[in-house]
C-alpha cells in the first residue's frame, strides 16, 4: 500500500506507527457557511482513504475537527492571523449568536456527510471545547523559547525552526520575495504567526488566559485537538491543498516545537475543483452545494462516482455533462449489482467469471495512492462482462460475484438511494404491467412512452420491473 506524501514529495509504502492501527486526522469545516462541492471532495477523499485502510485490515481512529472560533477572514493572506472572525462576522450579519451560527452549519455539515455516505469520524472535537488544552501548549512553546508575548498577544517565532517550510516549500528565504503581508506591530518577524490574540473591544468570543482576555489562533487549534485524541505523532493528516500553507506548515512547527517528535508521518492533500474551467466563486454564480446538484436532478451518489473518476491529486473540472456521465456509470454499477442479486439463473461455481481477478486489480489500484479512476474503470468493465453473460443466460458464480460487489461498494463508498417516484408514475407502471400480462403490447408501449414523458424509464427484469429517473 503506497500513498503520496506531501512532506517527502514522493509515493511511500505505508506502515502505521502501531501495527494494525492508524491514527488519522482530517481538517474539518469552519462552521459559518454551507460547505460546497470543493469541501465535499476533500471529505470524500479522506473517507475513501479510510475505507482503503479498513479494507486492508487496519483499525482506523479518525478525528475530524469542527472549527467554531479563531478562523479569521484573511486566512489567505500571510499567516492567516488578521481580519475578523468568520463566525462573528456571520453572526452579526444574521443578528444571531455565534453558537446559533455554528450549531446550524455544523448540523448541515453532518447531514451532507451522511448523504454522501461518508463514514462518521470517531470524534468531532470543537475548538471552543479545547481552549484549555491550547493554552497549555502555548505555555510550553513560550517556556521552550519558541513563542513570545507582547501586549497580550502571543506569537510563534518561526526563526527558531530551521526547517520551517519543509511541507510547502515556503521557507523563510523563499518568503522574503513578493510576500503579501499585513504587518503586526507586536511581531518580531513578519512571518511569525499568532498563537493567542487579545480580543479587541466588542469581540464576542473570548476566553481568559495568562496573557489577556482573548482567543486562540487558528493553527494552534488543530495541534491541540489532534494531539489530544491521537497522541504526539499522527500516522496520517489530510486536508485540501489550500491547507498546506500556512495552516499545516504552522501545525508542524508548533507541534514539533512542543514534543520534539515528528508530528505527522504521512501528509495527504486533495486538489481544488474548478467549475467549467474556472475557480469556484459566488460572484461568478458557479458556487455549488450538494443541494444545487440535487436540484438539477442528480443524487449524492452520482456526485460521489464523479469524484471517484478523478484522482484526488489531480485538479478536477466539474461540469454538468461530466456529472451526467457519472450518473450513467453509477447506474451501471447499481443495476449490475441488482441483477446478480435478483437473477434466477442457476449458479456455476466453476465459471471463470467470478470477479476475483478483476477485484484484485481494483484493490491494487486503490492501494496505489487511491487510483480511483483506474479502479472505477475496472469495475465498469466487470459490469459489462457480467451483463453480457446475464443477457446470454450464461451461468455465473453468483455467490462470489455478490460478495465482490459488496466489497466494491464499500471501497467506493456507494449506498442504495431511495427514489421518490411520483404516485402517478407508479400507477401508470402498474397499468403497463397489466397490459403486458394481457399481451396488449400496443397499450403497453403507449404507457411506457407516457412514463418517459414524466422523466422516468421502466426496465423489465426477471422479477418484474424497475422504475428509474432518466
């Protein structure tokens, strides 16, 4: 099993720190807005990684944080420690409390993950519940000479870490040229970053500390929560590529400054999603959530198959046409599984088409840095072989095939979806079935065409018929 490690810029064979067990941390949402399809890609990637590990026999402990304080609006500028708190800004705009904002958007996040069939993390720690742990870590950094306090603010001194920039390549030498910085009068070095900030007048969320009434920096939150539940050294840390700098770079130096141990052994990052070749933006009208996908007649599993069709380290271009193709691929997987489950054909345990060789290749592809496009292509090719054999009524090793498809569906993270078929369409389908039984094929064809005008198609099977949305 090999994964591409952002830290070493190479594929490495994976072995966990403790045999048979994996400690895994995923950067979760900042709960001030609806998560979009780019966020979902990062969470599906992390979920797929977990499934591959569990499929290989590992016991995975997954922690996914909820950022409900300390994430500032200028997170894309310099060290992400300037600007207004995103949650407070939203609370003021909607005339609500920060808690009302965070609980609403956290619930939406969980609902979206459930719809996407993302296995729930073992724990979703909230930043606001771990301020005490953050303060203790900051005290250690100050005591060891890695951090300093001035005017109630505490900053990490990046110059005390010679290998700062080892994850992103943004060493202090490289950062000197063309840096877009917001100078802070209390910083010794412009690239030092905040561990604790004194709350200005009117700031809603603040806590007591040895330095001031204030709030933690965004970066120290993840170090505190990950080490609280996974220990000093993590096997795997995942996130989107936008987290690499400054967030994950900051996590490394502050965590290793505290423990003097390697913080993370494998860093894995998913790339961004483009929409029709452009960066996603609300101003461009191409900022999509899962609800937008549903409103266009697609399902969460359609979107999951679309994500599987693009390697997590490749920049993905989302289009409605590509989602339509993904929907067809999903239906091929689901229909094939249903056919081998419901077929009345006799079983041939000596059949060479039992799926074992194909599944071995699928598993190998997924174990090779989550090569889901290759795995999906292999699965669809298997579907084609099975359907051809079933159409020709060739006996198959059905027991093994059914087991193989259960494994494929687990690896791909697919689940059955309920279709809300209108009652009118169901009644037409019943009338059509009656017409077919009476050999009134003219009426049967008329009713089939009527079903199509409603946006559905009907497929006849050995066990009756199935209605599917077109």
